[in-house]
C-alpha cells in the first residue's frame, strides 16, 4: 500500500506537470515523432536507472544527479515505454492489461478503486471492471456484436441501442486509458523520488490526454497514469501489460 501511494503521488505530479506544460506551451522534451504502436507492474530503489536500458535510438539532454550528469531520452522514439511496447509485441489489436485501477483527486488521494481487465485480439475486445461486489463485463466479437454480463450473470447480446452504447462506453474508456501515445505533443523522461518516469501529453479527438509511466530499474513496468484533467487521474498499479497470449479471456458466445 505504501508503494502504491508513493507511485500514485509521483505519477499524479508528473501528469499534472504535463498538463500545465502543454497548456503553457513550454517545458522540456520534443515531439514524439513518427512510428510506434497505439495500443495501451513496479517501481523501487533509489539508485539511478540506466537511461538507455531497453531504449532504442539516440538520447540527448540530461539532469544532474549526485554531481553527475544522467542522460535521458528526449523523444517517444527513443523512450523506454516504446521499447517496452515493441519488445512485448503490444499493439492496439494485440494487448492484455490487468491490475488495480484507482481514481485519485488532485492531491493524489485515492477516491475509488476497481479491478480492471482489458483485452484485444484482432477485432475481439473484452473489458471488465469490478468495484467491490459489483462487476460489469463487455465483449465485442469478430462480427461486431456486443455482449454484456453483469455481476457474473450469463452473457446476453446487446440488441437495443442503449445497451450497445453502454457496452461501447466501457470499452472506449479503457481503450483511451491504456492507449500508448505514439505521437505525443510533449515528451519528457526524468527521475523523481526513486522512480524512472516518462510523461507525455497527446491530443485525442480534440481532447488533451495526459499519460505517465514508471519503471523499475530492471526495466519492469510499475504503473500507468492517464487522464484528461489534473483534477482526476487514473492510476493502475500494480499493472500487467503484455500482448494477448491467446483467446483465454473471451467468452464462448
């Protein structure tokens, strides 16, 4: 719990900084450039991270740590996040995310939490959230039909427009939350409170989205933060982010 609170506070601060940086048109970092995928673990120790570990491309810029200069990537193309995504074969159509999703306020205080799972394999999409004893699961099959299961009840097909809208809302919320920002407006990598961080801002459908990622020094992903406002940030930690290994999550409908 103490690890989560620290990670949440750091990620929230990073996300807020990106929001302000973008609004003011200033701040460090460059354009994300082209390339990368758009799809959607754990941070520890205070020892300096190896800035080029898991990165591809060149890096430039730096910061002073304990009297020495540490170089960090300055673009999405050279980022640890992009390297992690590429290494694991993750994409918009091949992704598996699971963890604890927590909504925090502007001070980093948790407001609500839920178990979450988001899986995409080709055209099939599965989205699941459980808050306390209440749960909702949505499935979109290869034919584009939507199905819903509430609180573990049998799956039923969404045939009414309002049912389809509910299913689409849950899927789209998680899709945006775990989308990898391949062409950020702003990008910055740094180390704060013992965490290696990458933060960025992206415009999706004319709306500013803020993303932040933290990594352990061994390259393992620790947490993801995302949101559209500094007043409400969603932090997933601990988190599993991989390519979808098979179709295990999809129901037989």
